[in-house]
C-alpha cells in the first residue's frame, strides 16, 4: 500500500476536533503535517481561518491531499490557493444548520452558507454519525428554501453524492483490560463516583445535570462527583454555583490535562451522565463506557446510534424525571446495578483507532486516486 503525504488543517484545535486530528495522525499509515489554530472564537475561525492558513502554508502542491474540518471556509481557501490545491476531505464534526443557539442569540445564516459552500468545494465529505448526516440533509433543503429566489436546490444532491459516514476513532489504553477495573466502592468504601466529562458549555445543558445531582442530595443518596471536560472561555454559572453547593462531594473540578490521569478518573467512575442537546457522536461518553462507567444518556441525538441496543432500556432516559429516577436507582444500588453492563466496555472497542484506521486510510487513498 502506498504511503501518501497529507496536510491536516484544523482551525479549532480542541475537544473532539483535537482528539480526532491527533488520533488520525498517530495511527495512519500515511504521513501528515498538522497545522492548527487554538480552540477559541469559533465564529472568527469559520470566516477567517482560510486567510490565515493561505499565508501560513507553503508549497501546498507538495501534498497529495488535504483533510480539514467544518470550522474553515474551504471555498475561500481553494479560491485563494487556486488550481494547485490538492483534493480535500472535509470532516464534519458539527454543522451550523442544526447547532442549537446559545441563550439570547439569533441565528446568523452566513455560517450556514459557509457550511454549504465548504461542502460544495470539498472533494469528499465525512460525517461523524448517521444521525449527523441525516440531520444535515434534512435541514439543508429547508435552509436553501429560505432564499427568496434563485435557490441552488441542485446543491443538495451534489453534496450528498460525495458524502459518507465514518465514526471518529477513540484513543484507548492497550495494556490494561478496562473490564477488570478496580471497583473503588468495594475496595475503599467510597461513595460511587459520577462522571461529567463533557464541555462546560450551554449545549451540554449543565443546569439539567446539576438538577439531577441535587435530586440525589434531597434523597440523601451518597455519591462523589468528578467534573471533567474542557471549558474554552468563561466558566458557566451552573458550575460555579454547584462547586459552592456540593462542596466536598466534588473530588475533581476542571479539565484534566494529563490523559493518563483523565483515564484514571474514568476507571474510578460508576456512572457517566449526559444531558446534551448537541452531540453528533459522543467521544466523551464512549470513553467513559470503555472504562466501565454505566451510561445515562438522553434518548436523542447520536446516543441511540452509538449505544448498543441491548442497553437502551436502562441507559437512555426520556425526560428529566426519568433521568433523576434512573440515576437515583443506579447510585443507590451500586455496584449491583452495574452488573448488567459487564460487556459494555468490550463493545466500545469497535470505536478504537486501531479498529477504525484502515477505513480512514482507504478513504484518504481513494481521495487521491479515486477508484473506478
């Protein structure tokens, strides 16, 4: 198999974007030059990253191909680089047609048009789940229909024809068997540990999460809490208030820079909870499940797709009351309540980079030399 040379452009190098870029570069049989910008000011990245990278990147014709994310206007970049630009694969982690608005915000349709023109300019498009793919193509015709005239309805079929779905790889430990993790409740008598390892932002609905936590307090159910996950700018008020309110129950507060220590927290975890209203795959939840955490996830977004069907009844909740009931039952009866999940860590292995990388390498090779 030939080893090709790729340029990986990531304008928002943090969270799932960073995890994906580093994992692909580390595991691929191809070689990469990775160029990035910090994970902040996402709106400016969408509009301005192409200008930055156009000036920064030299000898672009030296590469066999390019991979980038949806956080850059590819049409701007290709217009600037001209015909020397090699073929480009765009990985859509999210899109601006369906992304929920923060409180007080109104939708700026220019970002949706950036997604549209980026997709048209791409040679190949990959979405991180079928849920995301389907949501994008459900909303795209509606988005185009908002134009008063001269609607590019043809764009939907053209974009869909070069689109596919490929789950992101996840970086798991190789040497340890996650199914054999230490149960700290049995070993030390410590209360079960609840894991929050999602971004500290509005679209993860932390208010709903802390309401569920408060319900445990009101029922006098003992627990500990690890608040992991990245926070890119201002700490949300919900976290600040919870820190004061919950005190010593919080055993970790803030992003864990060390990946090894982050994995250690997951191994100690009893339950991982998500209250997200935006999630196109769910790397954080998959990582926690791989290391033995029992999941409690909303019955929406990509979670039903990623979670094996046999766990849906007990791990997917329908509303806030259902979440609080299931969380209380799991924590109160832990570790016995975790027994039905003993096969879940092994099931998450399908998302390991070692399992996924051949699919990505084939995609990249086909980008440069299309089959047929």
